[in-house]
């Protein structure tokens, strides 16, 4: 794994990228059993997801600048150790309050792992090679939600605690990989001057770099489209249209496959000579087309489960095109603060996810299917506006 071009390094990046979806989706089948075991309400067990997401969103802003100063390897070890300890604590929890605290710690570790994975790619790769590695990470993040609930359902035969114990074993394996095989990728950390001054300067540089900040916002806000689908799809397809859990699983798997295909397309487009901006704009256009298409079907009274599902697959494909290229745009612009850039990408993405889930959950009882479709269109419009009003003018002036 000391060789960044090796298969082992690619698998390691994929494992870091898989921490959030596995941590969230493996536990979904166990929520009811957790509630019964800990004698608590469904609302409280649902908070186990929220506490994980808050920990995930809040901590990368700390890991990123510290890794720019002290190196990726030690901070990555700390993040994975926190994830492992949080998972172990979750598996041993005897009360809902203990489980919520453990999930926050687990999320805090997973957030650092994801943020620093972006930094590792920027440290080791340039241009098309970097886009390819980011696409592979995105592919893993698309596949993981397809298989994680099934793994969780199998582990549930042993008991819900086995799900968190399995996550802890994964964390231990990553710690061993870091300890035994990961070389430091940040070759020139800046350790002079005050830490506070370095952090302030780094975030100031990103916030003042209009193109890099725009790309980061495109990356984060684009996830709002997908998370509106993730949080709203069970309500729409099972609750509103009455699909069985098995058929809903097929819809979700098809959307996840769309993300994977989009991510796989990026290296192909690179080999065909298409730059990341061209591919990104194609993804943005497809995002807008699918959002408008779903809204039009809904307004005309023609929206059905399969017409929506077809458009959702194309939307997911667009997301697979957008995120590797938007993250590449951010990381490529600011190689000297790759840790901070990766942290901002991670925090923005999960913060938007929380916002999307709140919007969908708060509006579904009143608006039904529109509670999923309208936020998807809104986040898609915002993603396009950020690129064409912020990124493109900045690139034209550069």
C-alpha cells in the first residue's frame, strides 16, 4: 500500500469512502429491534442516524487543517480509532443515551476518514489520474448503500449488536493497514507559525478562491438531490404507491447502480479527451432535465412509481458524473491545503444531507410525492446556479 498506484491503495481509499454508507445503511434493518432491546421509542432509535450524521458533518473541519500541519497518517489513525471505539461502544450500549453518544463518536471518526481520503488522492495524483481515483471512491459510495442493508439484515439474525461489532472489526482492519502499510503522503507539511494562524489562513484562502469554493458548493449541494431521494423514497414508493419492500429495494438498487455507472464513465471520458469541466456540465444538464421531468409528470398527474424510478436512475447517473469532477476542481485548485479542502467537501455534503432530510420529513404529510420531487428539483437548480454563476465566471477570469 506504500505505492499509491497499487490495488491495495485503491482498496484502502474505497474502504474509507465506504465508512459512512455502511455505518448508516447496515443499521437500518435493526432500528426496530434496537428500540425493543433498549426499551425506547422509534423516534429515539431514529436519532441514532441523526447523531452519526452530526458527528460526521462537524468534525472534518478539525481533521483537515490538522492534517495539513501534522500529516495525513497520524490524523487518519486518530479518525479511524475514534470510529472503531464508537462502534465498539455502540455494540456494548445498554441504554439509548449511551448508543446515541457512541454513534456521535463513530460519525466523528468516519467524517475524518472520508475527508482525509480526498486529501490522500490530491497528495498522490494529478489530472486524469486524480479524477479516476475520485470516481472509484464515488463508485464505492454508490455500491455500498445497495449491499449494506442486506448485510445488516443477515447480521440481525445474530442480534443488532453484531452490526456495530462488524463495523468495529472493519475499523481495526483499517487501523492495521494504516499502521503497517500507509506511508505519509503529505510531503511538505507547514509546521512553523501558530496553528490558529495557519488554520485561519487556510480557510481564508479557500473562501476567497471563488472557483474552488464554487466547486465545493456544487459538490455539497448536488448531494441534496440524492438525499432528498434517499430520505423520501420509502415514503413515496412504499407509503404512497404501495410497492412491496422487495420492489422498493429494486428501485433503490437501480438508483445506486446509476451512481456507479456515472462514476465508471468518468475514466472513460478522460480517455476520450473530455476535460472535467465538460463532463461536469453534462451531469448538471442531466440533473436539471430529470428534476424538471419529475416535476412535469407530477404537475400533469402522470407521476407513477416506474416513471419516477426511471428518471431517478438518470438523476443518479448525473450525480456519478458531477461529484468526482466537482471534488477534483476543488482539490486541484488548492493542493497546498488539501486537508482543509477535503474537510470542507465532507462537511458541506453531510450538512446538505441533513437539510434535505429535514425538508422532506417535515413536508411529506402535507405534500406527499411533491415533498421528494420539489426539493430534488430545487437542489438541482441550485447546483446549476452555483456552477454557472460562480465557478464558470471565476474560471473565465483566471
